[in-house]
């Protein structure tokens, strides 16, 4: 990890943002607990998403860049669903990664995370180095690459390929140099096992008998809960296409190598929309949601210099997708110039609704051809329910296309923390510049909105401060009260957890009825009447 990431992880533990799950028993890899401040931050991320995407949406106006007006509603589906859901969705057959193990040190890696740097030499046998791509567990240092380039010699070259493409590259070079080109463990250079499949779904049992017929799965994504409820929402909410269904909820994936703090976990939370539209307008809606979701992260404080919108090339696309774009962020645990996914916006076509109507589709050929068993019946039988949409204006019946903006609440929270972490200098109580650590969180996301400080513990100051505290609490604002320690120290404690404003009650407050509001980022101090403090903080929160 980078020094900055180490500092962020330390702050998260020290100030109660995040803890390792089951820490007193040595922890369990890939699971995290949110502490008092972390739960507030993550809740604010979720609420900002829900408000901006669902509750505050105007269904009767056309947003900028949208083809037409549209509605948005929400649901909350169960974590455990009928097993047939995952068979028809393709997860039962397809939701796996390939993994390899080192025969020497027993390290385990996902195949798509391992890269091979191949040196083609003009003066000797070709060589290769194996390293982990996009990971903090091991690195491929610049010095290794220079050694490889030197071994290649003048006129030689170094190419980098993923391990899953490596056999084809090996065949191109021929058997005469194969021995020098075998990938090795990036940790100890030991021999790697052959790749093998690993299903990512967590299996469980429903009911008391515990037989194989009672097997079920923790959901690996929230999307299918929306698709199987499409008709229910259509009939009960009386929405018309185009419209979106939003959901926030937990998902579970038995990741081979969870890592990079909360970036890749086995239990995580998704903020997801399935947007249903007419097939003829679906490309326009894909562009709209791609641009809108990118804008959302910027508005909440992620730097444009550290964000990219990356369109997938054809080789990356899922079999059902005609277009996918990822919102990616330059997390500090990644090498310079690399980005990690925050959100994927996918054009899923009509794949999901058709799968749940008709059965498991054959992804290896025409996606509209049913996969049949030996008797000619669908291998994975669908629900048989009609999930088409009937337009009572045009009298047209069709299977809607779906655009899916799918964001990770945990990854978004981590990105906002990484972006906000800042070190600068600020004057102490004597006016001397001292180093300070602060989280420059957008006020909407800040766990604590304001801290209320009586300058001293007497002369009526605590009473005034407590009056402000209780008024702000009654207004629904998460604020804290503190009368312990020097005022400069209290400021720094709040700066470190991202509190945007500190309200100081001094000796003049009792006579002039005013207090001082200090801004976290600018250090600017403003005098405000006690009667207007709550409304002033609310005004600032609205931006």
C-alpha cells in the first residue's frame, strides 16, 4: 500500500470508521465492520444516492440529456431467492472465476489478476516474469522490468499479457523456448497449478431437512430481485415505460483473493438501478445514464483528475451486453496511472426478462437460443410468466431493454474517504502553524454536520451551547457537543473526522446573543445570531 493509504487505514481504525470483522478472534478475511463514524458516512452515501436517483426525481420533467421524462421507484428484495432464479440468470453455470495456487508458498491468485511480462530476445532464450496486476499484494517493480528489457537485448522487446491469454502466446513462441516462458508465482517464483473454476456464490440451506433439494444461495447481486419483480412493480405502482427501479442492498461473493481494504470484499452493498425502456431508444438511455452517474460522483467531491469513464471493448463485454462503461477512480493503493471500478453502467438488452420468462439462454452462441437438455426441453426452465410490456397508447407489446447503473456503496464510501484525506497546516491556539489532518468530505456525506463548543465551562456558556445542540438535534442534524480541552485541539479532532463546521460559544455570546461558526476547509470564522444557527447550518448543507 502507499503511504497515503496506510494513513487512511490508520485513521479509519483510530477514529471508528472501519474495523476488521471479528477482530478479537483474529479477523475473517473479506469482511468489515463499520464503526460509529463509518456507519454514518456510509448511510449518508446511500441516502445521497437514494435521494438523487429516486426520491427527489421529478417524473414529469425531462432531465438534461434524457430522451424523455421518466419515473423512478424503489424496492427491497430478499437476500435469499428461489434457486431457479440463479439458474435462469446464468449465475449457477457461469458465475465463477479461474484460480491458480502456488505449489511452493501456497499463495492463491485469480487468473485475471496475474500478468506475464514476456521478453523476446535477439541474443538468447526468451524469458518471462509474472506479477500481480492491480493489487497491493505484490508488484512488478520498474527495476524488474528494466532487468527484463536488458535481458532481451538490443532489438528485443517486452510485452505484457494476462495469464488467461498466456497459452496462446506460448504456442506462438514454439516449444524450443517454452521452458523459459513458464509463468511462476509472483510472490516466490514457485510453480503454479493449472487454472481451475471456482464458483463465487455462497451456498446455504433453507428448511430443517438439510438435503441437496433444500440448497439455496446468498444473492451475488441485487439485480435479479428487481427483474423477478418487474411485473409486480408494473401492476402495483402503475408506472409506464420508460421507468427505473432502484434498490440498495447486501450482496455476497466468495472472492478468491479479497484485498485492498474494503475495495474487494466478500460481503458488500450495492446501489443499483434497472432502467426499463423501449428497444429503439435504449442506446440513448445508455448514454444518458452513463453521463449522469459520472456527474454524480463529481458533484459529491471526487476529483475530475482521478475519475475516468472507461468504455469496455468488445472482448470485455458480457455475452448479453451491447455496451458497458465503468466509472473508475484512481485509488491510492493502485499503481500510478491505474484505476479501480466504482460503478458499471451496462446495456443488458432484454436478456434478463427473457431468461426469466423462457429459461436459461445459451450465451455461447445466439443469446436468443434456448439451451436444451437431451429430451429437447429447456435445460433451466424459466417461470413461464409473461414479462413483456404492453403500451396501451401504441398497442405495442415488447420485451423492454434494460440499462443498469450498478454502484458499490462500500467502494463509493472508500473513494470519498480517499479523496477527502488531506494534510495541511493550520494555526494553533497561539497562532503558530501546525500540521493537521482533515477529511474534506462534502457536507452531505460528513458523518457529523457540526460540533458545538463552549469556550469555557462557566459563565453560562455550557447552557447556551446545550440549547443550540438540542435545537439542532431536534432538527434532525447529527451534531456533537464537547467542552473538554483547548479549543484548537477540539477543532483538530473534528477536522480529522470531516466535520464541516464548528460552532464556538464564547463569553460575548451571553450578552450579544451570537456565536462563531468556523469552516473546516477555509478556516473562515463567521459571527451568527444564536437564533439563526440551525437555519444557517441547514442552508449551508443545501449548498
